[in-house]
């Protein structure tokens, strides 16, 4: 069944200096599904996400133990080029950070597209990635205007389009809707629902209801541990662990 | 989520229990009518019925509001669905008690009926199942709920015996056909109340554990 799982993670431990940020996490993440990760602040969601494309490597105090297989291959193997890995496993952050450039350039300035010179090809890429991010119709007539003039929700979809333009296999999203109004949030959620046909999506969210709406499977993190992992439907109707129930019903803390 | 929501859940539960007490009173009035031939409380039962009907609507609206405003999950969601289901069961039980009382008062206008041994026995089991089902809900006691499920068969058997007895009566004393038919309907109504108590017990298990035990789909080993 190897092919059905995009990631297989076995006994992942992450240390931040002496403190343990993740404790023996084992989880198999199915391909072409949305995995929602929920949990209180400081539970390790972001650290987990950043382990999946080795962004944690950029922080010297962090050390990672355990095994993370992407399509069966160990991503921490010395032969693996982290830059190539990050192209396969793209990431969208909480706050949209478009470059102070035009909408068009925001997409073609992605480092991995650097070498593409063919205008036609670039135009095509801009159109397809903006379309996939559900932004094309809103911006197609003003591609040359500044990305900073877009609304927050549009900027976030632009950031998603930038990631999509790199043609990744996995998209990691860390609270992508935290500053967005319900309509922009719905636009992102709709986009994710369509994108999962072609990508594996891992969505960290502080909004449990968002996980309930969009995720196929949900993992609950608490104090560096993964307490429960199951079909979203099960997690939100009959969680096995009392702590999960307390969290999804808002009884925490 | 805010404290407010949990307070709302509590007051909703309280409202359902108020409705439960009204219906419990109706059941005991029906029992008295049947066993002691006391039909003086017909007016009380009518008043209770009107209050129960109003409460049913209020409680459903309250549930709807809490679901819409708070989008509850897990145990809270099961709880709200449970309240809404029990709400409907209670209203049905109330209706049966009204039918029972009406039926008996008509019978009593005609003649004194001798008590059938099995009838009071069945009625006692039914009313205790009903009380217990509400109590199981108050404390979400799964064991208690399971005990109620087990008693349903006993009621079915007693009802069968009562009906056989009444058929014999009709054969022997054809002039008592009307009375006998009326008593058969009464036995049926009590049996329905037991069914509703069973449904309430199933809701308790669902709310407590998330398991749907209706129609015996459950794994008997669980
Ligand atoms: N800059 C840092 N320096 C030291 N430790 C850190 C730092 N950032 C995070 N940690 C540690 O890692 C743990 C997990 O943090 P992480 O950022 O993954 O939490 P999170 O679940 O993403 O929380 P939030 O919902 O607030 O984003 C924290 O409890 C903290 O101890
Ligand atoms: Mg975080």
C-alpha cells in the first residue's frame, strides 16, 4: 500500500535545544487527501509541518530524529537536496507575503522558475496557477498591477498560486486563513477541495471548524504529542480520546 | 468556546427534564386510571399535554439555535441531537397517555372491568422503564440504558398474554367486545410507551458513546 501514502512518518522526535517540540510522532499521510492538523498554541503543529520539507534545518537549535519517508524515500537522507525537496513540498504561510511587484511577476519570480525564458510558457504557467488558486478571474485584467493592492484574501490566494507554479506534489499550509474574512476563507477552502485531486495537502489550522469543513483526516496535537488521528468525521463526532473531545468542543484550558 | 454555550446546554437540558417530569406525571395518571379506575385527573393530563406540546416546539427551536450559532462538535453535537430526539419521544409518550385515559374513561362509563393480572404488571414495568430512561439520560448512564433495552421483550410478552386473555373474554362474553377492544388498545399504548423508553435509552448510549444501537446493528460483543 506504499503508493497510497505520500508521507510515512515513524517515531519523529524534534528537539528545540533541550526542549522536546515533538514526541514520537508516527503517522501515515494518504496521497490526494487533505490532512487537517489541529491543536492549541505551542502544541508543535508548525514544527511538525516544517519537518516535512526540512525547513527546520534552517534553525540551528533544532534537531530531528526519526524517519520521514516521502514516496518511500527518506527525506533526511544525506543525498537529498533540501532545495529540491522544498520544490516538491511547497509551503503557504499564515500571513500572505507577496513580493512588492506585479501579480504576474510574483508568480514568475519564483526561484524554481528562474531558468524559464519562454514567455509563452510563463504566461501559461501564470494563468494555470492563478486559475488553480481561484484567483484568475479576479486578476486577469490587471496582471501588471502591484500584488500589494490585492485584498488579504486575494494575496493569500496569490501566495498559493506561487506555490502551485512550482508544481509541487505536497502543499503545506500553516494557518492560511488566519486573517481572512469568511468569504476569502471559503474561497481558499474551495480551492483546496479541488486541488487535492492533484496534490496532497496538509493544513494546520487554529480553527477546528475549518478542519471539520475541509479535511479528510484530522490529527490532534497537544503538548508535543499527537493524541489522536482519524477520519475527520470520526474526530468531530466521536473522538476516542477525552482530550480530543475537550478540544473540539472548546472545553480546553 | 465561551462559557455561555455550556450554560445554554445546561438550561436546554433543564428544559427537557421539565418536559420529562410533565410526561412522567402523565404516565402515572394513565397508570392510575387503568389500575385504580381513577379518571378524575383527565383535566390535568389535558393541561400537561398542552404544556408538553409547547415545550416540544420551544426545545426544538432552542436546539436549532444552538446548532446554528455554535456549530457544536463531538459530545456537544451528540448531546444536542440526543435532546432533539428525546424531545420527540416525550411528546409521543404524552399522546399515548392521553389516549389511554380517554379510552379508559369511556370503558368505565359502561361497566366495571375486573383487573387483569398481567395488565398492572405490564403497566408497572412500562412506567418504570420510562422513568429509568429519563434518569439514564440525566446522568448519561450507559449501563442503566442497556438494562432498559433488555426489558422491552418482557413487555412484548406481557402484551401478547393480555391480548390472548382479552380474546378469550370476547369469545366467552361477546357483550364485552367493546370493553375488550378498548383494553387491547390500552395495552398497545403502554407497549408503545415502552418502545419510546427504549428509544430514549438508545439515545443515551449514542450521546454517551457515539454508538448507534438502533435496530440491533451493533456488534453484540461490544
Ligand atoms: N523560536 C523558538 N524558540 C524556542 N522554542 C520554540 C520556538 N518556536 C517554537 N518553539 C517550541 O516548539 C514548540 C512547538 O511550537 P510550534 O510553533 O510548533 O507550535 P504551534 O502548534 O504551531 O503553535 P501556534 O498555534 O501558536 O502556531 C513550542 O512549545 C515551543 O516550545
Ligand atoms: Mg504554528
